[in-house]
C-alpha cells in the first residue's frame, strides 16, 4: 500500500515520502524476487531437478558489479556467456570491453520490458559497472558498510524506473528528492507527528516497523540458502519452515501482488 501510494498517485509528495516509498519498493521487489527464486528451486526439487542459485543477498554487495553477480545470477551468467563475451572477444582494447558492457546492459533493460524506463535503467547500470571497472582498486579505502550503503542508494534510485509509470514520473520523483525548496517545505509542515512526516502515504507505525525489520533481514541476517546449508539449521529445518509458513498465513492480507510475473 505504501508503494502504491507513492508511485500511483498524482498527489504531490514530500521528499521524505518519496524516499520512504522508494525504499519500500526496493524491499518489496527484493522479497518478491527472493521468494520467487526459492519457490522455483523448491518446486524443481520435487521433480529431482536442481536449478542453479539465482539470488544471494544482492543488497549486501559493495559495488554494482558484485550486485549483478548476486541478483538474477542466471540472467547475468547468460548475458556474460552469450552477449558480453562474444562482443568483447579476445581483444585487449578497452573500448571493446566498454562497448560490450553498454550493449549487454541495454539488452538487460530491454529484457525486462520494451519501454524507455527499462532502457534508461539498463544504461544507468552500464554506467555504474563501467565506473566500478575503471576505478577498480582505487575505492578500497571506503569502509565496507559505507560502500554497501552507497551501492544500495544507487540501486534504489535506478529501481524507481522499474516501478514508475513512465520516465516523466520517475524524473518527477528524482526532482522532489533533490529539491531544496521541497525539503524546506517538509521542514515547515513537520510538527513531530507521523502524519506530518508520511501523511500522503497514509503510513502507520506498523509500516515504519516493517521497513526497519526488513533492513535487519536484508543487511544483517543470512539468506534462505545460507540458512538451509547451515549444519545447525538442518536439525530445525522442518520446524523452522513450518513456523514461517504458519506465520505467513496468519499475517497474510488481501494483497497478493507478484511483481516478477511482469518480467
């Protein structure tokens, strides 16, 4: 509901409301894709088919290149093998490598959808990968946690293009976040209450708690694949799985949006 209020409304939002909605969508997409990948692997196991790992805590990556090694790993492997590799060839010239990066991520964008949003998304990620490639070894002075935070901010910014109805909506949200006038307005209307902070999103303290809990799950905890492979966890796997399943049924709502069905 927070994501829908942030992206699907024409009501002018305050900068912090845009940021809250953007972070909420980043987490919604994360859990949607993580769950989808686990479901695919689990369903395949029922037929004795072992699918490769497809998702491995990508938001814990310290740079965008590492992110793509951990987010949609099968797509990254396919694109590297059949697009980037042939385009780069055995040439050692840098321009061939850079061109291969841009073409690969252009196609990654188009793969998600035939729209300018996805083209711009692909080119932004190509620019990020190119930057990390050029600056290889020169950014090691940045503490790991700070690098993870910077990388997540970049990813969250680009994911606005995934959810926004069009480039105009995405750039409008960008403009709000980086507008000094909008921030001054937000300070003026803030009276210490949640409604003055996130009123246009109709957010509750439950929503704020969920975002905080998601931060802990995503950036601190082990992912599902790591938990399953843990020797300690093997003893309690059935009990843990059933407990999580029962909790998911108890807290289930009427919302059953499956985002990656669109892709």
